[in-house]
C-alpha cells in the first residue's frame, strides 16, 4: 500500500508506540501522589517539555486536550481573561479556509462571527482583514482573530507575521491553528507573535485523541470548556490520557523539521512535476504561494474526485478528496470554493499528502497508478504537457 494521506492522519511512529506501551504498563493517574502516580506525572511533564521545545512556548503555558478540535473549540470563546481579569472578545474573525472545528466558532454566537476572505491563492486577504478587524476595534470592541498556519487541504501557509500586526494594532487576540504546520515547517509561538495556538498529535506520528492548547502569554487564558477536577492547571478537567500524551511526547522528540522538509519537498516536487507531465492541464492549487512541503492539492477538469479516489484505492494508494478529515463526506470543498475555484474543477480535486513514511518508491508507484488511471479516464487528452 502507498499511504499519501498524512494530512488526514499519520502512521504511528514506532517511538510513540513504544512510549505508549510503557505508559500502559502500569496504573497511571497522573494526579495520584503515590509512586505509580508520580511516574505517570513524569511522563506527562516530559511530553509537556517536548511540546514547549517544539513550539517555543513555556512549559507552564501548555494545556493538554483530547485533540485540536477540543483545543479550537475551547479557545474560541468570548470568555478570555488577562491577568485574571475578564477582557472578553467581542467578535470572532476566522479565515474562510479554516478547519471545520474553527469555522464552527466555538462558543461564539454566530451573529458575532465574521469570515475573513482569502485570495484566489488561498491566502488571507490582508487589506480586507485589516479593514474588518480594525472596524471592530474602532467600534470599541476586542477582536479575536483565528487564522491557521497552514491549510489541511492545499497546504497553503498564511502570512502570520502580517496578520499578527493587524491584530496587535487593533488590540485584539490572535489564535493560530498550527495542526498542519507542526513538524512540517518551523513553528514558533514567539516569532508568530500569537496569543494562542492549537496542535494535534496524530498529524506528527503520535496517537489520535490528544492535542494541546499552547499559550504564548503567561497572563492570558480562555475559560475552560470542560470543568470538573483541577487537572491541567484547572484549565481542562478530566484524568489525563497518560499513554496518549506520552506517545505525543515521543513523536515530538522524533521531529527533525528541516531535514524532513528537505526530503519531503524533493519527493513532492518530483511527484507534482510527474502529475503535470502525465496530464498537461493538471491544476495545482496554491502553487504560486508558500505551501507546506508535503501537500499537493490538484485537479483535472472533468474528472470526479471520488471516482479517482476509489480507483487509486483499488490500485493500492490511499489518497483523499476535498477535506476528507471527516471521512465519508462527499461534499465540495469549502476551501476551494473560498478560493473561487470553479465547481466542476473543484469536484475533481484530490489531495496527496506525504509524511515520515513516504519514500521515493511510493511516489514513483503512485505516478504509475495515476498514469494508468488518466489514460483510462481521459484517453483523448492524456499525454505530455504542452
Ligand atoms: N485543524 C486542522 C487544520 C486539521 O487539519 C485538523 C485535523 O483533523 C484539526 C484541526 C482537528 O484535529 P483533531 O483531529 O486532533 O481534532
């Protein structure tokens, strides 16, 4: 099998599996004061240190959650406090191409949500963002802006420095969904100058069902979504999922962002050139703007993505169409729609996403599968690029 769907989820890294097996070996409530509890606490705190190192955050500013969906929904709340004093966000601004867990706007009244448009390349339209966000500040409000570091469908990377400047000028808060960026491009909460970040373990070779809220400031916190016990510094109640957190920590320790990016970029660029060689009119989305090294979002006009996806699957390759984070969804992509991609082209959009298991053999075999498929589906037009 050829697995080219790392943006949906990544195969578990052996080091993560090993760490989980160790953690599962004993009774492990990280809040217990006995030796077993202290051992569990050690695993959780070690993972917290690894995540702090990977994001440039302070250890005390990390809150483990059940994943990035929970992290996003928790922090997208009007109920934000600074130095213990409530300083509520009055309006939420979200990018048009955000993940569904951000577009759902957390605990905001839908009437207090504004969508920030993107350009045809999928990049936030900065002048529009500036006008809208500044408007809220001028009306006496406090904007909360949520923009992803990199898009899960197209890999398009957002210009966070510029967005952060807009938010700072408006006296607002900035949240960054860094799920697809972590492990693939440098992630730094300080360099991005953002207040809050969300990350997920299963996009970096860790287990599913664990992620984190990462705060860029000591003094700022969102009201907890899950209340009860005092775990995670009273910011997320519930017994910590020690094995999953330990697996996340081990996956973080395996990251070698620069080396992996260079290796994956070479594979991706080779495959992308091959796709365009196989069928000259292949459209690659976001090709002219900064993108993740691992993602190809592309379409062939007249092709139906689901048909192509099933054909790839039968031939031994796992790829995805549209957003496909929640499987079984056969709807057109809101990301491509926001970019103004014509519906009939968007219907043929496939996503290939590489990762730590990807090899030269994988991409070569996929190119062969694709060549055969295009020859069958588009026999008249298949051929070399013009
Ligand atoms: N944000 C982005 C950009 C994603 O790609 C995903 C993937 O599913 C999520 C959030 C949700 O993460 P999780 O699966 O950990 O809830």
